[in-house]
């Protein structure tokens, strides 16, 4: 049978009282009414031993002196020894308890002389007092050692977590360096090839496309450097200079650079200022949706709606089916773009949806609370 915490507390408080009361009834010899009252009072005083151990010990001294509340007095001394660390106080309480045990009741010269000459009486009186004192100190030291062991265990756990975080930070920094080296190299080659095409081509449309590719490549490198800087800062490599993040005001430029036929209805300016986190999430939603249209539905028309309704920002990007005969762009895709957007929106407390519509197109929509940013 397992005791609950409340039952254990009751047992700790009431158990010594019950045993002390029982001790008064097994004492040999006739006891007067006063002795009975003092003995029972000493036993009942143990109820307050955890809150007022010294006062409880003083209340048990008369019964200890009369020899009718032996267990109550020793229990009180044990409690003082366990809960109080003051050596002077412990010494005083020990001497008082020893005196109450050693002195005869009633006090008389002849009886006192006999006890002083009796080494067994000295040994028994001093032994029980020292035993109660030592037991209390042993329990207190055990609790202190257990507390220190818990603190040591928690400290080692924290050190282990810090070590794991340092290892993770080092791996993150290494990954950032590798990502920068690999991706930056490839994008730089694209930019160089686009620049060479712009200089060598005689077709104005081709030169314009090459310039657009070169501009986008340069901007991609800038964003890549910023993200790598963030990763390095998170890895403890020092502070990072944060470049301005895209907002809803950058959507017209994003639409123009997408080279798609976009019917844009952007009405976010009619609402209260959006938090930066909300605007950035909405921008990334539109950016990812337009990228997917270029990948999977080339030539399709796109309808973009950005609206503030009450305290919510609503974003919807709907594209028609791909133009027949148009070949989709062969671009790498990890399939994590929409998943990442959904997690971003859910973290802001909003709702995200993405899927095909009845006309064969695709719809990406999100509702983001304004207060979440």
C-alpha cells in the first residue's frame, strides 16, 4: 500500500504523538493527576515540534524530569537536532535534556548523591541523550547530502545540455560555411554567365533577360550571406548585421520580378500597421506561391489578394492551370516550401491552406492574426 503525500504528512505529525501518549501509559508505578496531565501535555506538544522545535522541547522537560514522558522529551531533542544547526543552541538543549533525565524526582540530596556515584545512571542518561542528538544530526546530514546530490545531478545535466548546444552550434556554423561555399559558387557562376550573355548578345530581349538574371543572382547572394550570418550568430560566432527584411510594401517589386501575369489586389494599406512578423510571413507566402507557379504551371495567370479584415491579414494566391504545351521548369525542389510556410503561419496563430481547385489550378491561402506578430 502506497501512502499519499498528505497521508505521509499526517503520519509524521501524529505518529510521534500517539507513541508518546502510549509511553505514558506503560510507565511503572502510581502517577498523580498532575503527573498524568504533564505527561499527556508533553506528548500533545509534539504536534508543534516541526514548527517550534525548541519551544516543544521546553514543554517536554517537566514530564522528562518526572520520568513520565521519556519518549516525548527525546523526540523533541531529536527534532531540534535535525532542524537547528546552531551549535550553541544544540548544546544548551542537550544539557537541559540531560539534566532532566539525570536529576531524581523529587529532588533530594541523598538520592542525588546516590545517582552521582552510580556510573550506570551516568551512562544511561548521557547515552540516550547523545543517541537522540546523533540521530537527528545524521538525518539532517543525510537530507543535506541528498540535496547536494540533486544539485550536482542537475548541474551535470545542465553541463551536458550546454555541451550538446555547443556541439550543435559548431555543426550549424560548419553547415553555414559549407552552404555558403557551395551555393555562392554556383550562383556566382550564374551571375557571371548572365553578365557575359548581356554583353555579347545583340538581341535586346535577351540582354534584358540576362540583366534580370544577373540582378536576381546578386540579390540571392545578398540574402544567402544574411542567412549565413544569422546561422553563425546563433552558433556563437559573434554579432550579425541584420539587413532589412522584406515587407508587404515589397510585393510589387516581387511581382514584377516574377515574370508572371499577376492580377494583384493588395489592400493592406487600408488597415492598421501590421507587425513585422506578420508582413514577413505574408511576403514569404506570396514568394513561395509565385515560385511554385513558375515551376509547375508555366504560363498560368495568377490572382493575388492581400486584405485586412478586422484584426486579421488574409492572403490568397490562386493560379489557373498550366498553359497546354508549356514545359515546367526543371528546378530542384525539396518539397518543404509549403510545409515551412504552414509551420510559420501556425506559430503565428493563424490558418494555412494549400491545394488544387476545381478548375485545375492551385490555391495557397492564409489567415494571420494581426496581434501575433
